[in-house]
């Protein structure tokens, strides 16, 4: 009797073991998720992966240089294919990977995953007209190696107008602005190829561009232009005022128009 029971148990085990993978509802390992991207948001890193059809959910893992993978999130819905990690510090590089699960069965995972350096969004402090043009300022971002400054008008999209190549420099003068034109400015921090998110509204100002001219001269200039540098009487005025006085833009120093 005992022997028979044992034989029956062994044959049952053999039957289970010889079942093809996928035949049992809970034993089939889900496919390894494809981790697609990681992007900086305002206060978080968003990780995106591809949906795994037979998964019941996902585990998100993170690691930094010198640490091992740590599970940071459990997503219990198969159709949730992104996660916003809000426990990030500006300037730190994070690597993320994702495993799908069905019950207690885990998928494999990409050991490369995706990597990103989190950079917080520069907080825009103000924009004002200075002698060099509209000047925008912002708060320093920890871990930034520099900043990109973008500009738009009411009828154009954001376009890069300047690169500030130091993380410690937190203002930019837009010398290429046109007088009496209304612009919006916004700033993104960068470090290598990683960029912060940005304030989509930006800060808006009507540019007043200042130029320099002499009573007798036909043109208006930048203050650095050799043409007027030695003149005794130099008038500083807006482009509009210079034009009203009958001056035109100097072709050598290319002052604002
Ligand atoms: Zn000139």
C-alpha cells in the first residue's frame, strides 16, 4: 500500500514536470518587459515600458551607481505601463528596470534597463529689459552642467536661443531680441544628454532694445562698435528712438533691429 502511494505520487510529479511551459495558468512566466524610456518630469522621473499581455502586474526596480536593484513599486494592473518615481534627487543618475509577474511567477528583466540623470526643473525667477536685451533669471539646479534658454512669440513654437555653459550661471540676456516684440522665455537644465523638464508657460516680456548713436552719424550701433567708440557724444536710446532720429542699423556691428 505504502509503495503504491509512493509510485502514484512520483508519477503525479512526473506528469506535472512534463507539462509544456505555459499549460499551467500560474506557472507560465510572463515575457520580459521591454523598458522603453525614462524622462525627467517636474519632480519625478517617468519610466515607460511595453505591455506584457499575460502579466497580472509589474514590479519596478531602481539602482544608482554602487547599489543593487531595489524594488520601488508594484503595479497591479497589466495595462499600467509607466511609473513616476518621485523619490529622486537632482543631479543623481538612476537606472530602472521592470519585471512582469503572474501570481508569484516573475518574468526575466533587462539588466541594462534605462538610465537617466534626474535634474529638477529650473524655477523661473523673472525677466526684465536690460542694456543687453531681455534678461531672464532662474534658480540654480543641483547637478546641472548648464542651461538651455528657449524663446517663443505668440505665433511661434519654443526655439533654443542660448546655451549657458555653467550650472552656476543663472541668468541670460537675449541680445538677438527685436525691439518692441513680445517674447516668452523658459529654461531647461542639462547635464550631458540629460535635460530637465520645463515650465511650459514661461515668462513674457515686451523687448526694449537699446542702441547707441552719435548726432552726426547715419547709423546706430552696439556700444562696442569701433565706429562710435571714440565719439564724445553718444546717445543711448531704444531702437525705435534711433529710427525716429533717422538712423539705420550699422552693418558692421549688427545691432538689434
Ligand atoms: Zn556699428
